[in-house]
C-alpha cells in the first residue's frame, strides 16, 4: 500500500489471496505477457477454478509442493484387505469400481470392540479413520462443486445440485456412524494432547481399514509395520469419467504478484521458475518424498498419478460466501444430515455475498 517495491512475487494461503485481490493489491496475472498458463508446469485446474471473470489474481503450479501435499486421498491397510477378503482397491480404481457405494460396502463389518469394554474408543477397530473435511473430499471427489462458473466465468452456487445432495446422503451415512468411523472431532480423540497422533496411532496399529487424509499426513505413516497403499477419492458411480481430487485450501498456496512489481521482469522470472520446477520440484516430490520414503509399492506410484491428474480448487471454500464453503464441514462436525434446511437458512446470505464479490471484480475491469 506504501508503493514500495519489496517483492516481485509471493506465495500466499489461498484464503489470504482473496483479500489481497479484492483490495486491488495484486496484478491480474493475465496482463503479464510472459506468463503462459497453457504450459504443463502450471496447474490448469487452478487456472480454471481460481479465475473470476476475465481476471486471474492467483494460480499455482509445479513451484508449489504444498499444493501436492494438500491433495485429499485415501490410504488402506493391505493386510486388512486380505484378512477380510475384500476386493483389491487398486483394481477397483483401474476399472472405475472405486465408488462411494463400494467404499460403504467395504466398511461394513470391520469395526469391533477390540478390548471388549463395551465402548468404542481409541482402543478399538474401525472401518474408516478421518476428520470432518473428508465429507468435502467425498463431495468433490464425486464430481460436485460448491461453486461452478457461468458463461462469463463468474461464480454461481451449485452446492445444492441433485447429485451433490445424493452424494452427501451417501457420505453422511457412514461419516456420522460412530460404529464405522472415528474422527478427530470424536470426544475421545479430541481430548488427547495430540489429536492427529491419536488418529494416526489407530491406523498404524492395524485398527483401521481406511484412513482418509491430505497427502501431507502420509509421512506420519512411514514407521508403520504393515504395508499400506494410496488411493484417489472414490467416484460417485462407475459412469463418472475421471477421479477428482479436492485440494485443501488450508494447506495449498497460490502465487500472487503485487501491484508494485515490474510486470515484464516479473513475468519472465515467474514463468521460468515454474518451468524449472517441473524438472526439479515435481520429480523430487514424486521420487524422494512419496515414491522413495512413504509409498510402499509401485501401485501407489500409479495411484499418485491419478490423484494429481485432476485436482479441484473451489472458490466457495476459499471465499466462504455466507458460510457456503464451511456448511458441509460444519454439518459433519455436528453429525447433522438435514442439508436442505441448513442450506435454505444461509442461501440468501450466500447469494448476496457472492454478488458483492462479483460486483467488486467487475468494478476493477
């Protein structure tokens, strides 16, 4: 705001980028002539999802390993798959059989009161270990969006689509079932000094069939004795064309160029940094971080390609107009299922807030 040329560019939390953009403190990246977002080192999904109208204030690509780490995934215990005589998850992914219904079927009959004390807590076995955001991961994985775009690339609210509601009904059925799922919000986990370790311990102790998390957490499984595998989020049904991966805005970051930057110089440097990252950061992340240390088999490497191929960045989560972005998460935490009434209670407020943002973007054009 002082007009000092301090930074050429910076990477900010996707939540922070919205305030920067609306305060008119960032350059529209489309005006930097040396940036070419059609190049493979840019994440085309972020270009598509994070733009509003004709403007692109933040974007991501191969320079940001944080964005890889923000990918929502499933881990599975390979020995438990064998012990319970379940279908091979890798083959399910390859044949489009890895769906929400299939996941729900596989979760049945896994949980057990291991120590026989009559209470399901951190000492027992579960079908699914996760946190409330997994419902969002399922929602996006099934090809739904909180926010879509109109013909002029302006956001429209689509959280309440028929398919979206059907997806939530399927997900809530096991996410809200304490006999199937253990979550970070459960009291016996939330009361522990380190809630995330509490979840990890259940999985690494072979008392969880599936563990749904962001990629970043996989590193905490490196000392697990039993082999585990990586999977994308399940499809809505077998007719869904692609697997979709929600990119958590709490972890991912976006590239921003401040208005004080020199456009031509910054454009050249920025394009080169991302270009060079394709042959440096991306291979390092794949080979050293995932393939070399955390993943246990070649199939997980194959799954990683699927996971990172089609990522979703949803403006509704980032802007949270009228609470629309956090609605599903809050419902999961409270173990609520009445989506229609909850959405109706904030719909008008969300639409008003969205329109205000659109007006601010149009005013900058």
